[in-house]
């Protein structure tokens, strides 16, 4: 916590204690002054009462002298025949002093309850002693001052306690904010602790909101950085593919032409003709590989027309069914959705997905291809197999060009399928659900279910 804030809060508490202490001292002094005034007033009262009673006793007949005393509130007076303690030790002390001085004597003490008590005595002419006593009782103003002192003391104590509690709460909340900021410095997704004080809670809410904004900005920056890296990589791939197409396609076309002429010219023996046919197929495969490279790098599609995606998938499944049967895998394709697409590009993407699924499937299992209407994307093609899938630590590389887990694979099949999806405004995703592997290809064009058929 900021030390200056702690010093300020403690200084405020100390200043409050000083001010309240000064106020209590002033009130106590005022109370003492009031009590001193009452004591002086009581002294005057007992002095006057003793002088009055002596003059009355001196003039009264001997039989009536003792009846001249009186009681008026806290003031009492009377005549004693001799120095005695029957009226209390304080009265006896006053009589003893008056006897020694042969004059008025006033003494001060306390009664049994601890209240101030004044006693005065004076020798009478006819013998004996007149005396007067008065208890000094605090008035309403003194009791009120005492109440004020108690209240101020309690308020001072409460203020000090409240200041210390506030200081502790602020320090705890600031420690919470410090810990949250330290966590956010490492991870913008870390939770922000909420302080108990409302003002610091609002600061924490602002910090959490700022962290969320920064996290979104960071994710967007990472996405843009990844997109830029992908574009740069594809651009480099495009340049390589263009060079390959230029350097390879022309010789391939020439080789294929010569092989076709030699095979169909009638001069080749059947064995040579079969060899030439194999050569022509390999040349066609190399040509498709170059075409795949160009498509992945450029994501260019041909003309589009409204086609039934379900029928297209079913045709490709039927074409691959004999090959799948040799591997002991059953191919199932269902669904119908019409969408505008580049049929040749989508056929190549579907072929890659179906081939990968069959190759990954164990013997005796089945590969399912479902086509459905996707309101947000147009058409959805889901290919599911029971293969082992891709290792979790390599799933992020799945759609990268040249990534493959097959010894004889080129690593272009899924990259091509994703390029086709992107070119059609859709996406290609991979998921593992229990023991199943699922690839979902969406085509983001306007789509509809064919009349009389279920999507």
C-alpha cells in the first residue's frame, strides 16, 4: 500500500484524538471550575448560617437555644453543648478548630458517599458551639458535562477503531489488486479479485475490463499474425507451385502425348502397352499433384453452378466403394442439399476426405458421409470414421500443406480440402468424439434442400 496514504490516515486519526482530548480536557476543567464555584458557594452558606445561628442563640432564652437550628436542603445547622462527634468527625474537627481559635472555623471533607462536605463551627456566648454543614452536590450542568466527556471519549475510541479497520481493509484490498495485477502480467485471462471497498471494487472492475479488452486485442493480433504468416507461406508456396507447373507440366504433357501415341499406334506389344498405360496414369497423377499445389496456393476455383451436394458425395462414395471393400471398409453416404459450387474442386475435396477416412478405418468398420442443410453456412458435409485420429499434439498442423502421418502421403489432401472450403466461404474442421474421428466441410453459399428430398 502507498505509505503516504497510510500516514495520512494515521495522521487524521491522531489529529482527531488530539482534538477530542483537548475538548475533553476543556470540559473537565469547566466541570472542575463549576464544582469549585459550588464549593465556594457552600462555604459562604455555612459561614452565614453559623453567624446567623449564633446571633439567634445568643438572644434566645436558655430553654429555647437548642431549637434554633434548621435543615434546608443540603444545609443543616444546630447547637451542641460540648465538643462531640455525634454529628460526625468533620463537625467535631470544625468545633475543635473553632475552640482553638475562639472564632469561626470552616473545614472541608467528604461524606460517606464521597461527595464534598463543608462544616463550620463557632463558640456560643452562653456556652456550647453552633455548627452548620452543607453537602456540595453536582448540578445538572456538571452532570451534563460529565455525560459529554463520556460520549466524546467513546466517539474518539470508535473513530480510532474505525480508522484502523479502514486502514486494514484498504491494505487488504490493495494487496488483492497487486496480486491480481501480478497475475494479469503473466496471463491476461487470470481472474481479478474483487475488493470489499466499493471504490477499490470499481477500480478492480475497470482493471478486469481492461484486461479483457487487452486479451481480445492480443488474440486478434495473434490471429492476424497467423493469417499473415499463412498468407506469406501460401504466397511462397504459390511461387514454388508456379515454377513447378511451368517446369513440370510441359514435359509431362509431352511425355503423356508420346506414351498415348505409342500405346495407340498399334506397334507396341500388349506388355509394352500395359506399361505405357501405367506410365500415362502416373503422369496424370503428377499432373493432379501440380494442380493441387496451384489450388492450395491460390485458392482459385472454376465456374460455379447449382449442384446437389448429396448426389455428388454419393457418386464419389460409389466410385470408391470397390477400393474400400478391398480394405474391409463399408462406405455409406446420405443426404441432399443443392448449393452453388465448383463441382471439380468439391469433388477433389470430398475424394480426399473419403480416402483419408477409409485408409484410417480398421477392418470391418464403416465410413459415414452425411450431407445436410446448414442455415449459417449453406451445406454441411460430415465424414466420420472409427480410426485412431491424429495425435493431440499435432492436431494444429493437420491442415498445413505437406503435413501427413502416412508414409507415402503428400500432405496436400486436407490442405486442398480446406482451400476448397475457404474458396466457397466455408470451413473445414476436425474433431474427436469418443472413438470417432469427424471432419466437417461447410460450403458457405446459398443452399436449399431439393424438392421432395430430405436434407
